[in-house]
C-alpha cells in the first residue's frame, strides 16, 4: 500500500533528510523487489527536494543501464569509467560535482543539469547500481547529501 511522503518546509537540508529517511524506510522495508524500491525512492527524493533529475543506473555487464528515475528523458547506457556515473562506479566512491561543465568527460543528458552527485550502491563487495541526482543549479550538493543519499540508496537493496 502506498504511503504519502510528509515534506517539511523551512527546515535545513539535513532535517529534510532526517525526516525523509525513515519514511523511505517504511516504503522499502517489506518490499522485496529492488526495482520497485528504486522507483519509490526516486519519486520520494524528487518530491521532497525538487531535484532536477533523480534515478538509478543498474550494472549490467560492462555498462550502466538506466533504471527507475524521475525527471526528463535520460541517457540509457553509460560505459565503465565514463561521465560522473561511470567514474563513481570505477572509483567505488561517491562523486560530487559542483559544476558539471568543469567535469572532464561529463555526459550531458540535459543541458539544464548544472551539478550532480552519484552514489555507488554495493551488494557485498560488488557495485550493483548507482544513485544519480542532478540539480539545475550550481553547487547543488555537498557532504550532507552524500551521507544521506548513501543510506537512502541502500534501502533500495532490500529487495532481491
């Protein structure tokens, strides 16, 4: 059964994440399908923060393939090590890009995207997906986003 996401206004970004994380946990804790969890997480993040684009890319062989997302049409496939998503996959670390125009090899799925954060999602030692969030303004992300998006991204993996 779907639940409504309660969105706090006029609070800090960290307070927004603290409020949202348990709500997303409630949506995902009993759902065993990862794609369903990813879809609800993308929708909840887009609804709560108004991000330009929120979505998941799934590791399939030697490339990332577009998964559930919210926002404009996106790139369908990304090679290992290419762009921000491929770099996060290759380095196995969250990548925060304050200005995508300054990122070497940035893949411009939309010219409206100005900053980006990509969080790799692990199943044991293996990266199985990345959570990609874009903003239509510069410097849209910081370590607070990295911390909370990593935790929220893991909630998608409850499913099998």
